[in-house]
């Protein structure tokens, strides 16, 4: 449906986007995930036609949108600060786009009513938007963007300004509303939880370049670089050196790990990074395998509700691990990470 | 600060109030008494309403037309400065804002050098076609007045509207575009409604300035065009018909008050932070072709409107084009410093002749005194207003009234009340700095008040707890923080006083003119030398006011406005 092809954009003479390409399909919710300054919002603004790229193209159903002005693209954009019209009421804000489409009064008021219903704010119709709370403004902005039935909806950090409890609640609501609307959605955020909670597909943007895209599960299971693993907060990243190729053995600061079933692609002496996920740690359970087992000292043990988070000192390295049981501070513990749970990144 | 805060506040009010009561309200009351006793006791039959209605109608008409034209120029200019970044932006903005601080006589003189009989255009046409008299009679016409008013007041629109426009969240406009609005619909449905308060406020202010315009109309309009302000002057100074002058003053005061009240009402910000730009900078380089065309067109128009008259004045003051009085035969056309040199010579030896240098000395002396009076009273008043006391809301309007009263009305009132012992005709000029102080006072208060309010009380409390006495607190905490604002207001007072024409024209006697009064005198006399000297003085005044304006821009705090 939407294709973004090789976009580049400079900002104050520095490259902000360095050739960004991705696609969005019918009914798909794509999350652009990146830290601030990665150029995510600029991509939205270029798709919207509010900014022009230095090079590259935005295509809708194969058609280049270069010559199509913003108001004729028929896309919706929900701004980070909502950009509700302060001189209009809630209902007038939602009606704005409908009036511009030249719809009849009855049709407009019906659709405004539907919109208010979908965000459960029927009683707010005649309130000035300046009197709404952040969460209420967010919903009105969503209703306003959806009221015109845009061909594509873009949301720029829509939950960014809200507190954590409200966010968790709104993510659920958003997902329901967006999936109901059946239109393709591009959702920009810097928040992993939000992205994983909403996206059909994730696009990770870093310094104007797309690092990886895929379903949340793909990204979770197969991050392509240590940077992505760290950015997504997937677990402990540990440096190591290959000591043997067949079977693969990697020496770290605290132990030597063995990977019996790894394909042959490493050579001895090669440096690499290892991803050890906290949830894959085997602690205090009877180990079926004896490999990759080492001793650590418990530095801290935190009760997190469903599990205990252990901070372990192994050699000079600190590792985090999830445990079903608490541990005593200073105690020695035997820990193991099964070889198949460890992801190896060879250093370039 | 003390245990009796209300008492201290009252003490702060005391001197400014006494000054105002004696020098502003007493003359004002005198005008009212004159109008409602003497004149109307003679009965309505003797009074010709056309004496009032004619200037009133014309005043409203020209103010209305001027305001519309000013908006036509000012609105696109406000957009230009609010949204676009381009090379030379700062210089162009400085040029566009300069007229506000220019004295009316300088503006009038500048337009005179452009379109007057001795101006560039007419002299060039005469030389080209060998004419004996100036072909274009552009001076003394309504277009001349309107042009000067547009020149003068566009800066107000730019200042007020472009500052609120640049603070307007551009995403509101983007949101409208996303919802299907064309650029024009976005402007009419979103931008314009949100700008309306500042737009109305600026327009009313422009209307007010046009309505009370004196120097421009007197010098560019000629005898057949007379606004209320000019008519007050004529009736009082030329026909000695004080009651009619008084009635005109009362009518004018009523209207200006009404407009001022309206202006204050619309000026209140309506949407709080909701419409504010979250980012510091909404400027962008013109990217599309129509944007580039717009920026170029506006830049050229603004340079033509603002730089050309100023340039014309300065160049004309260095050039001889026509004959002196009583000089016959060929005239040497070319560059000359003579007009400037002549400023320091006493040529005619007549007892009524005053050398220009004397006028410059007078003006500098008066502005010095004005700075002292207005600075002191303005700061006291601002301190009093910054304090929380119940009676403040009754006293504050008393201080903003002088802004509504025109300089000419002030002059008339002074004429009525101080024309007797202990004042005498010869001591009249001593009243000039007082009149100037009254005119400048509201500006000082408006600059100082926000600065004083910005000092958190905890700062003073902290320094007192560290052992500072009240005087030390004032000198070591308040003064350093207020210094910038104080300097800004004093420079502003200086330029106001130097350029003030209305009240000075009432109060200065033939021996003690101020610079603007002297310029008016010289420019209305025949002869190249008189004309040239008027231009030389105007250019000097322009230079001083331009430097003052530059200084203000340098030292003023960001976001501080002068009205």
C-alpha cells in the first residue's frame, strides 16, 4: 500500500535520514522504533507531505506522491502534542476534517457522535479542549484523526506525554481501536513496551538508518546486532573470544562456553558478543546438561512480583538473571545458560 | 518587607500620585471646566458644530484608512518574520522596526525629501524636463498622510502579530492540513482565529496612533487636512479659541480612552499554553517556489517602504539642489556639508532667530531632566504596582490614562493651568520635561513592572537572612536584576523626549525651541538653507534614535515588549 523508498533528508546541513525504505500493508500496524533524534518524526512528516525529502520517494499504491499536497493525500497524523485546535470544542475539533470534506450537517454530527462514542467521551462534546486532561486530549486527537476515515494513519509518540499507568491502559484501547479501523497505521515511538504491545511489524531506526525490521517475535528472538539487543533490552551482553571452532567454544571473562550445535562460521581468535537472557538462566534447578555452568556471587536479589531478579557477579562481569526463588546476598550460586538460548554476535 | 505592607505600598504611590495629580489631572480638569462652563454658558446657537465634526470625521476616516493599509502591509510582513528564515532577516527586521522609535517630525521630513517640492522626485523631474516649478503636488495630500502612517505603524503590526505568530504552534496548521484543509483554509480557519486577539489589539493600537497623529498630519497634510489633534493646536495657538480646542480635546480623550479600553480587553491571551509553540524555533528556509517568491517580494517591498525614505532624508541633507533665498543664477549642484556646518552658526542675527545648536542643547537638557523624572517616578510606580495591595487595582488605571491623553491635549491643559503665577510665559519651557515625563511614564512602568515581578520574594528573603539590610537588598539584589530593564526604559525615555513634538510645540517659546520644533520651523520656511538645516537636524535625530533603538534591542530581555 504505502512504500517509502530510499528517503534522505538533511537537517541543519547534517544528514538526518540516510536512505530509509520500508513498506506498510493493508491493515498493518507498523511501529517505527528509535531513540529521539533518530529521524522517526521526520519520516512521518515526509509521508504527510509537510516536509520534502532531499531524495527518495513516497508511493501510495504504486503512485509517487511528490506532487500531491498534504491536504490531498488523505492521510491522518496524530501529533505528539495532539495539536488540538484551542479555539474549538471537542466536537468542533472532530468535525473539522468532516466539514472540509463538505459533508452534510446530519452526516457530520452523526460521525462526530460515533467518534466520541468510540473514545467513550460522549459527554465531553461541548467542552473546550483546553480543559481536557492529557489522556482525554489524546483520545480526542485520535478521534479527530480517525473521523475523516484516512487512508493511512500516522501516530507520532501518541502516548509520550502521559504517565505510565495511563499508557498501559491506553495501549490496549489504541490496539483495539486501530485494529477495528482496518486502516494501515504507522506508529512512531521510542518506547519498547509500547512498540512490542502494539506492532504487527517493527522497524528499528538508528541515526537515520533502518537497522532491522520484522515481527516483534522475530526481533525478540533474532536481533541482528548487539546494539539492537541492547536497545530492546533483551538481556546481558558479554564480550568473548572464540577459542575453538568445532565444536564452538567461546571464552569469556568468567567461564568458557560450549556450543555443540552451532554452524561453522567462526574461527579461533575471533572476538564476539554474547546475549545471555535473564529468563533463560538456570538457577537452583537440577541441570540436565553439565556444560556452560559456572559459579557466581549474589550481589543483590530483588522481588519483582512474578520473579526475583538476581544481580550476579561472575568473575568481573555483572549478569542479571530471573529466578523463581530469592537468593541470599553474598551466597555462591551455580548458574547455567543452555547453549541454544545464547545468541552469538561476531564482531565485524 | 515590613510589618505594614499596605503602608509601604501607599508610601510608594505617594510621590507619583502627587506628581500626576498636579501635572496631569489638574490640567485635565481645567480643560473639562473650560468646556463645560464658559463655552456652553454662551449657548449652543453660537457654536458651529462643523468646527468639531469636520476634523472628527476626517480624523476617523484617515485613521481607518491608515489602519487598513497598515494591515495590508503588516500582516504579510508579520508572517515573513514569524515563519521564514532567510539571509538578511535580522537586518530587514531591524529596518522594519526602526520607524516606531522615529520622531514624527523626522518621518515627515523624510517623506518631504522624497515627495515634497524640494524632494528628490520633484527635483529630478524638474532637472530632467527643465521645469521651473515642482510638477508633482504629492505633499499636502491624503495619500502622503496615509503613506507616512503606514511607514510609521507597520512596525507595530510586525512587533505584536509576528511575535504571537511565531509563538503559535505550527503543528496546529499542520494538523489542519492533514485533515484536508488547503493552505488558504488553514489560514482562515486556524491561523487567523488564533491570531485574532493579537491582530485586533495591534490594529486598535495602530488606529489609536493614527487617530492622535499630530506631527505627520501637520507637516504632510497641509492646511486643508486637519485632524482633531491638529485642530486643537490650530484653535489654541492660531485662533486663540480655547473653548473649542478644549471641546476637541475632551472628545478625543473620550474616543482614545474607549479604544484603549477595548484594546486592553482584546489583548488578554485566551488559550494559555495550548496554542504555544513547544519548540523554540518555528523558522524555516523558504523551500517551495512560491515561498521564495513571497520572501523576495516582501523583502523588496519592505526595503522600499522603510529604507528609501530614510535613505532619501540622509542623502538629501548632504546635497544642494536649488537656490538659496535671495540667491540668483546658477546653483552648484552637488555634495555639501554646509547644512551641518550651518547648524552651529547664528546667521540672521534676528532676535527671534535661534541657532540650531541652541535647539539641540535645549533638547538634550530637557531629555536629561525627563530621564530623571520619568525614571524615578516610573520605577516607584512599578514597585508600587508590583506589591499586592487591595487599593492597587483602583490606582493602576490612573497611571495608564496619560497614555490615552494626547500630547497636544497635555499641552493645552498646561497652557490653561500654568499660565499664571508661579508659572509665567518665560518659565513655560520648564514644563516641557514634565510633559515629556508624563508621556514616557507608562512606557517605563510597562518595562519595569514585569522585571520587578520576576524577582522572586525568596531571593530578597534569602539575602536578608544572610544579613543584608533593606538598602543592601535593593542595591545588591533588585538593582542588578533590574538593570537591563531600567536601561531599556531610560533609553526609550530619552528617544521619546528628544522626538516629542505635540506638547513641545505648545510649551516651547520662540527663544527655546526643541529639535523637533526647530525642524518644523525651518522646514516650513522658504530657502534651500532652511530646508537643508531642517534635514541635517532630522538626520542627526534619526541617527540618535536609530542608535537608541539598536541599544534597546541589544539590552532588552527576550520577550519583553514596549507596549
